[in-house]
DNA sequence: CTCGTGACTCCCG
DNA sequence: TCGGGAGCCACGA
């Protein structure tokens, strides 16, 4: 394993159930560093293609997809919608409703 | 091996 | 209300 943090991140992401989402900050916090949200994003980006992680279930603190239009935004959104996640008129997800309650795991 | 970059977030003026 | 700086560190070139 590369590091404990990286390993935890991958494990956590793989446990997010379909229809639920998590935020970078939340994953980082559970993995041990609430300040390493960026690393979570990076690990996700590079690892998803190697470990087939459900990267699309991770969004930013606003419940909004961080990718720009044309850079994967529509793709991620469609994947989430297929799992039942609804977006409001601002293209944001209702965190109170869809956020993965990791603390109950 | 070194270096730049970044799917983020919080804090402070 | 809003902008900018700092912290974190894996990964690819």
C-alpha cells in the first residue's frame, strides 16, 4: 500500500452505497485528515481508473459537482441520476437527504 | 530523485 | 458579503 491515508480513502469510497454521496472533506476526515480533501480528489481521480472506484459519488462541500461542463460534469451527473440522486435547479444535491452517513457504518 | 499541479476546504480580515 | 491565503500530500512528467 502506498500509505495508510490513501488506503483508507480507497476503502471508504468503495463503501459508499449507490444512491448516496460523500464529500471530499468528509472522506478526508474519516481517513484521518480533514485538511487533505485535495488528496482525496487526486487519489480518486487517479485510482478510479485502476481500482474502478465509484468516484462519481463524491462531490464537493456544496453538494455540487466540481467538474466543469465538458470535463465530465454531465457524465458524473447522469451516473448519479441513474442511482436516484436528484439535483435541484442549481444543479446541487440535497446533502441532508443524500449524504452518506459514514458515522453509522 | 525533484518539482509543479490540483475532482477541496476552512479561516480571517 | 466576499476575496485571498494556507494547509494537506499523491501522482505524473
